[in-house]
C-alpha cells in the first residue's frame, strides 16, 4: 500500500468518525494512529464527553466486530476471557469464548474492577492470545483494546498498576467540546444518535494492510536517537521516580510512524515524535509525591523535556 493510498483511507475513517465526534480531529487522529500502530488506547476523562461513543464510532467506521465489557467490582476474569464448560452430551470440555474475542474491545470504567480481573487483560493486550485451562487461543486480527476511566471519581476504584498502564500505547482525554461543536451535537441528536447510521468505510483486510504499511514508514537513525533521548530523559527527570520503559520508546516510534503515514509522507520527522510524545509517554511516568502536590504531572514533565532536548539539525522541519 503506497503512502497516498494509506493517507486517503485514514482520512476517510477520520471523516466518518467526525460525523459523530464533533470538533475533536486531533483526538480521533491519535486514536486511529494507536490502532494502526497495533497498540491499545486508554481514554481518561470526565463522564459524558463521548469516551464510549468514540470507541463505537471507530468500530462501525472500520467495520470491525465490537464488544463492550462493563467493569464492576464483581466482574470475574472468566467474564472477560471465557471458560471451559463441560458438555454432558459429548463428555468433553468446550471452550466458551468471552467478550475479549472481538476486534475492538471496550473496557468501560476499567478501574472499577479488582486488580485480579484487570490482570485478565494483560496477556490479551501483549500477546494477542488467551490461555484457558492451559490451552492458548489466538485473538482475532486486528485486536484493539480501548479502556476508559473517569479521572474525578476515586471512591470504589482500583487504580491501574504500572504494568497495566504500560501496555497502553497512548492515553488521551477528549475534553469538553467548544460551543459550535456542542451546538452541532444538540442538532445531530434530535431524533437518533448519528453513530447508529455510521457504516463501514474499510474492510478487515484493508486495516491489516494499513497496519503493515505503517511499520514500513522510514525512520532515520537521528530520529531514533531523538526518541531515545526523550525516553531516557524521563528516567532522569528530577520530578519522576519511575520513567518510561523500552516499550514506551517502541510505542512512540510506532505511533509517530502512523501519524507520518496519515500525512502521506514516507519518513518520520521530529515534529511527528513531538506531536505524539505526551499521549504516548505521560501515563507511564510515576511522579514523586512532593512534586504532585505542586501540580506537576506527566504532561508537564514531557513538555519540559521536549523544550530541552535538542532536535536533530538535519531533520528539523
């Protein structure tokens, strides 16, 4: 798939989703970049801004199978992965797949279930398989987890551990729409929700081909070095007790490749890395408690690092 064709197909998806999610072009672009980079997405925001709607709109526009899991305190790991059931007629155990066997899985309010149940997603997200009674079952391709959590409700929640957070390629917030976009929402939803009429604009085969094409986008050694400089700076920053992992560096590389492909270009620029850095790295940082009380967070640390790390001279745009 050539760069122009990939860019056109990506723009077609973005245009379709924008008929449902109004005024959030960059957010939709990051979400699609994560999917095409073969990663997973965490959406952290207040209730009612369209976290679940974004997941549904993406699945419909892409023509992929979609399953929603409502995470609650009594949810069990087998409610996610499935289990083996004894069939009295055949005298054998049969595998009953859980809702994780879908192309796009929405883990809604993921922090409302126990750590044991949260951990049921670890193997799925990293290895694209589920192990039940010692047997491994491959998940469908493409496989994309979108998890949501509210960042203002802490009662009755179980914060995601660092190992789980690190498996999300990016974290985004949707935020309130501006006045014009909110007026459009009121107008569009007078009778039915526009997501119900959204149709597929790509096939499963096209999406897999786009994922493969994204990995072929050229990355210069200077840009790789720039990515490593940013990631290593998170580990040495005075406000951080735990910096980004090597997985974070890989995710930053791959999401930047996807963004480059959206632009119809063939080589990643430092500007692509900068545009993705906060979404890809900020949620991986553990901020020192004395810095948190001063208002320091992952986003401010990444912004500080980007302002100090020198951009490769030959690659400046």
